[in-house]
């Protein structure tokens, strides 16, 4: 059974406890053809502004860099034989400033959450300024924690994920506005990905059509303007 929570604080203790215990996460990215690649790494996490924020100290390998350049979305999966699990869907971005690297270096040194981390100096002898040290900033938009004893699941979505759907609320598909309600029930999907969504769901408001490049564009005006947005 899954329960949706509105505040990350509701699952923060469970999130920290599981990650601090499991430590290692499987990070998955995809290439230009949508083919996944997984690797096991140790990110660290903190809470900023009431939301989780992650950091990954890593090498900027050609595969990882190419995948994230084409699609910055990534998933981190934690699992233990006791069946406790955490899944984090996030958007990753490289950061290069020394101040951030020093902050991340300290998080790894003291472990964050407690138990998750290690001495980065074992791999990057030059300290935070080591040119081979690269850092990914991880901004989660969905976090799920699963308790192994009964498989009870709690899910948190970043407010921005809900805002993407709310932006389409003037549009109605069908006599009961089923498209918007379906999108609100599944905020992890872009509106254009909601099953059964007609291509011309919006008339002069916001286009719910998702172009091949995956980016949604706000379409204002008449039919000609909407054609350009497609």
C-alpha cells in the first residue's frame, strides 16, 4: 500500500535511517536511445528548504557525462535484504565551484545522513580542488520509502512537480475535465503522457502536447500558434 505525503518532513527520518544503513545506491541513466546504464555509487543527502538535496562526488566518465547531457533525469535505488528500500528520482547537474566542492567534501567526511559517506581523500588526493573530482547536484522530484516489514510505501513529490500539472488546469478534455484530473492523480507524468490525452486538449491556453524532444512549451493564441508549438 502506498501513501502520498505532502511534506518531506513526514518521511525524512525514515529516509535518513534507510540510506544511512544501506549507503550504496544504484544510479541509473539512459543514453540517446533510451537504453539504461546502472552503476553503484555513494551519494550524500541533506535537507535544504524543507526538501531533500543530494550530492554525488564522482569521476566525469564519458558514458555518465554523455547520458546526463542528453537526459539529466536519473534514479537512485537503495535496497537491503530486509526489504527496506528508497527510490529517488532526481535531476542531475554538474557543479564546478570550489565552495560547493568544499561543502560536499565535508558532507562526505562527516557522513550525511549519518553512515552514508566516506573519505574522499582516498580517491582525490588533491582535496576539494582536485581537478579529477567532479560533483553532481541532485534535485529530487520524487522520493519513495518502503518499509520491509509490511512493504508499506510512502511517496513525496517536490512542489514543482505538482506545479507542472497545475499549469494546465484551465484546459479540459471531455465534458468532465478527465484529462486534468488524471494528470493530478499522476503528477510524475507530464500532462501529454496521461493515457488517453487527446492531442488537441487545449484551445488557446496551454498545449499538453509533448514534442519529440521531451520539452513542453506554453502555447498561447490561436490555432496557428499552437501548430508552431508542436
